[in-house]
């Protein structure tokens, strides 16, 4: 099971129409595009999907459409997280997870819990989850950091938690996890720009934003790094770096949606309170597309 999540996962966007309704044809386009371009698995309903702006009914429809479009070709991970573990458990029972392979659950945000509270949060979720869990550490969004020792405690005490998506940006913290973790505990990059250097530290791969638009290039870089060919991987990393910088210049997913619109895949609409990429950024993005 854990081998399913080596390599490149893509945090799939949610395409919207001009009236901000969900573009279900666009979802199918995106699923086929990333699979045809060699990503290893799809993450539905993550941050990049603008999940906080989606109703629960919309989330269920989107997850079902991604599963239907994927047709079993790659694993699917469902983002199910909240600052209230009881609500996370309620969502787990709400979604049809029969064709989902794992859950990605973000650290409890806003409450700013103690580290012990984070451990107990995941213990409560694990008791109810029928699927393995990847935890998600992204302190820039949650206002709480899952410290290295907390991650290691979770890895050792909660067997259902099989790994972490690490987006703290703290390379030392990530290296400390890598040094002391159980051998089969997955550590996955949550930062596109840091993925290549972190692969040298032994990470299992990435859950990527830019791979929505450059799936083949990004997944090739990750596969080369996993095989130890860092010279070729480094070359791709530096080719992608200006695109990654532009992608996040005005926030996620506004940037990557601008790339996708310039590629002719989907329109770049985002739901409030996010705003679409500026015209200046769109011009820069167009110049970065081969």
C-alpha cells in the first residue's frame, strides 16, 4: 500500500466556469492530462482544490468525478481535514471511499493546539478511518507546526498513519524526521521548489501543485531523483524553478490556473476570497510556457 505513494502526486485543482459553478468536464480533462503525463497518484480536495470554498455536496461530487475519470489507472487520495476531529470523522463517513486509497488530513488549524493535542487529534481520526492516513503539516496556513518529535511519535504510535506531507519549509525539521522515522514511514514533500533538494535527503516524493500544468516534467525529475540520477534531475529542477516561482507569486491556485488557461486546458476562475492572477502575471506565465 505505502508504495502507491512513492513518486509524484498531484494536488488537483477544481476547475470552475465563469459563473463559478464546477466545471466537471474540466475535471475529466485535468485527470486525463496528469495521468497521461505520468503522475503516480491524484490528491483530491486539497488546498489547491479550493476545498474551503466548496460545500460538502460539491466535495462529494468532485471526488466521485475524479474517481470516475481516473478509472482505476492511478491511486486516489481524498483530502479530509478540519480543526475538529469529530467533523473529520463525520466527513469520513459522509464520503464514498470504496475506491479511495488513502486520506490526507491537515493539522488542526486555527485552534493552535498543543503538540499533545495534535497527536490525540490523529488518534481519534485513525480509530474511525477505514483507510490509511497521510498527515499534512503546513504551518503557514494552519498557524501550528507539527514538530519533528510529534511526527515521530505519531509514526510510532498510530499504525494507520503511514506518512506525512511536509510543507513546513523547515529543512532541518524534515531531515530530523528522516533520520529517526520508522523505515516504512513516508515523508512526502509539500513544497514544489524544495522537492529536488529534499529528495537528496531521502524523501519518497511530492504532492505537487505545479504538476497540474507540468506533470511530465515534474514526475520525470522525481523519478530520476528516486533512482539516484541527481544530475539529470537537477537539470529539470532548474528548468522548472522559474515556473514554480511564478506559480506561487500571487497565491495558490491562482498561479497554476493561469498556467493551465495559457495551455488551453481549463479556465482560470477562482472562487472568492481568492482572486485570479493579474494581467502582468498572466503575461509572465505565458512567456514561461515552452
